[in-house]
């Protein structure tokens, strides 16, 4: 899709996005990063189409001096899906993260039922690591995906 603009999300833009999002407000409040990371919205002709949110975190031992960027949220509104919006949001996020050469990798997680997302990660060249996540007693199969940016 041509003529996509990326806009930086602030509290006001976040509230507006939440009117269109399929996620609950509670989920969006957790995953749309502003003060502890950043989020960008893809829009065309002032119409909001999709969002991506990223934050930075130090990894666990023995990599406690290694920082990764974590994509916590990616959503494209239904009328704009399968037109390349998510791909462009991920590319834009990678190009922003790559500017900081201290960031080792970019990572995310998708449950196994998110077939479209998983195919997209593979298409974008992310490594696919199958894992069974434990949320209390609930076990959710899925994949961590990651791409090394600088080594
Ligand atoms: C997953 C999602 C973000 C994809 O957004 P999108 O803008 O439609 O994705 P793109 O158009 O950039 O798709 C690029 C690639 O992703 C894969 N893909 C996207 N939608 C797909 C679908 N419905 N079925 C299968 N593969 C799909 C394909 O590999 C596609 O490449 P292709 O067009 O060459 O086949 C979107 O469907 C969405 O918001 N879903 C609901 C929220 C969600 O699941 N978020 C992820 C949480 S982990």
C-alpha cells in the first residue's frame, strides 16, 4: 500500500485508536507503549489502519548486559488487512530500533492460533522458536520469534 504515514502515539491518539481496536481497553492499556516504550500508527488519508508497540528490556543472565526490543502489540483493523500494512509497520519498527546499535535483537511472541501473524513473522525473516507458555495452570502453545539486528 502506498502513501502510508506513520504517526507517533500519545495518550490522545491512543484513546482514539482504542475506539477502533478489537482488543479490550484493559489489553490496550497494557500493550500500547508510550512512557515505557513507543507505539506508531499507520494511517492513510488521516484514517487509522494499524498499530505496533515496542519496548526495550534487558535480558536474563548470562545476557544481563544485552538489550532487546520487544514487540508487544501489532494489530491491523479488518478493512485494511492483507494489504501489507503490518509488514510496513514491522519494517518501520525495525528501522527505528536499528538506529540504536546497542539493541541486539527484536523479539515477539504469537500463540499458535495466530496463523496470519506467524506466517508474517516467517515472511519477514524472523526465527521461529516453538514454546509452550505457562499462564498459571493454562498452557498456550506458540512461538517466540526473533531477529538479530546487530552482532
Ligand atoms: C496479523 C495481522 C496483524 C496481519 O496484518 P496485515 O496488514 O493483514 O498483514 P500483511 O498484509 O502485511 O501480510 C503480510 C503477510 O502476512 C501473512 N498473512 C497476513 N494475513 C494472512 C491471512 N489472513 N492468512 C494467512 N497469512 C496471512 C502472509 O504471509 C502475508 O504475505 P502475503 O500477502 O505475501 O501472503 C492482522 O491480520 C491482524 O491485525 N490480526 C488480528 C490481530 C492479531 O492477531 N495480532 C497479532 C497478535 S500476536
